[in-house]
């Protein structure tokens, strides 16, 4: 027979053991909540932001090739957005899962980076029409590693380029939608980060995101395989590696951390919801990774290429802006925007203008354009202010609506 005082003593002992365990677990991950962690990650994030913003500034004051630099600047903004939002999430780590809202808004930009990078590759190669003229009729390489083993006797056509653009554009739509759904589910209490349960919205959001991200990444890989040889002059390997690393590795890092917390490899902090430790470590690591990314992006997308107004694309290969040999700056090249501009604010405004993205979406999804290739249009390469500065009041209707893109330069001989 157990006496009452024995039961009470046993309960006190158990409570004491639980308290000691909670204290031990809390001390293991106390750095996530400490002022030291907040100050350290803040300094790291601030350094990454300064490095990248300086690079953005160099592109804006040497905004001599808008077709390329527009996409480069959009890619570079990834670091300031991710670094600041991750640090902010770390500050609000234990404040009623506020970090979920910050992370959802932050992650929307990664889809835009994937699309921007593919569009930049299109510009490097002279546009859609020029790319198709180089790869048309070639057979798709069959490889188990690239999941192309089923493409027997398949050749590159305009449908291939359509798929690449559509795959990245759908990611730009799906990702913001999943973020909105996440915020709504979090607000009504049916979303718990890192909990893979049929009654929890995290499972469904993760599945949808993974499907969309896989299609976008797969299209990016297929495009790289198709254009690898003609992209050689533009150092594609480092660019692909940096973009894919900073975008997709961050996401998979978060998934792995969530699984580790779910399997109790990462003990939970006391008085916190499930997923908090994984999210905290994720944001801590992202702050550090953005510093590395800021340096890597500086080498991947240098501004020095644009100081002389030649850019990284076909104009840098000895061809003039309309495909002629010699590289002389003609009136047409001035119309295309290959002249230095000191108005950095105007350049920044140009990078924020989404009209090119909407136009691209219409061209790639509208059934009337499925069999047509885009060709460079002088009116698309510069705004009305630039037109007026070089042509006065000249009527733009005299400019051809479809101007052939510059030919793709051959890879350099070893």
C-alpha cells in the first residue's frame, strides 16, 4: 500500500526531474534567444546587405545594358531581402509564431529569382529567336541523372523554350499563393511549422511547394543542358551553382531541420510551439549563408562588365547591336540603351517595373503565341525618355517591330 506522503514525494521528484530536463534542453539552444545571437546575426546580415547593396549601386550607376542588368539587379536583391527577414524572424522567435509570417513573405522572392535568372540567360544568348536558331533540331540528351531517359528521338523546338519559361512562371504564381495560404492557416490555428500531419496545413503546403519548385528547377536544368555549349562565354557554371544553391538549398535545409526536430534529434525549447527550434536554426544559418552568398554573387555577376557599356551578352563579342561585325556604337545601339546613365534612381525604377514579366507571361501562356518566337524590339529595350533623348519626336511606328537578335558568338577556342 502506497502512503499519501510517498505519492507526494514521488510527484515532487518527477517534477524536479522534468524541470531539470527542461533547463538542460533550454540551455542547449539558448543561443537562439540570446542577445549575443541577435547581435551576431544582425552584424552578419548587415554586412551581407552592405556588400550586396554596394554591388547593386555599381550596376545602377553603370546601367549601360538594361536588358541584362535589369535581371541582375533583381537577382541581387535576394540577399538583402533574405538577410533582413531572417534576422527579423530570429528576433521574434518566441512571439506567438510571428516568424511564420516573416518567413512566408520572405520566401516569395525565391521564385522570382529563378525566373529572373532564366530570363537573364535568354538575354545573354540574344533572345528567344536566336536561341531557337541554335538548338532547333538537336536531340535532347538521354540521361538517368537528368531524368531525360524517356525523351527518345525528341528534338528541341519552340515548345521546349515555352516549357522552360512556363515552368519558372508557374513557380512565381504558386509560391506567393502558398505563402498567402500559410498566413491564413497560421491565423486560424491550423498551421504548425514542421509538423507533418494530415490535420496540419504544413504538410499540404510543403507538398505543393515541392512539386512547383521541382518543375521550375527541372526546367532550369534542361535549359542549361540545351544551351551549355553556347553559354560557355558567359561562365554559366558559377552562375547556375550560386543561384540554385542560395534558393533551393535554403529550402531543403529547412525541411531537414524540421524532420530532425520531428524525430526529436533537435530537442524542443520549453514553452514554445513545435517547429520553433528548427525555424530558429534555419534563420540563424540563413543569416550566415547570405554573407557567403553576397560574396559569391559579387563574383558571379560583376559590375565591371558594364562599365564600358558592352555587357556580358552578344554585344561584348565584337558584334554590334544589330549583329554587324566591328562593335562600333551606332545610333541603333544608342537606342538600345548601351550608353552610360548617371540617373541611378531612374535605373532602379526600371528594375522594379514588372511590365516585362507580365508581357512574358502573356506571350508564353496565351494560345495565340504558342508557335511564335519573340524577337528583340527596339521599343522594348528602352523607355520613352531614352527614345526622346535620341530621336526627339520621331514616330516609333517606323521602327521595325521584329528586329533580329545579334548572332550568338562561338565559344572561345582553347
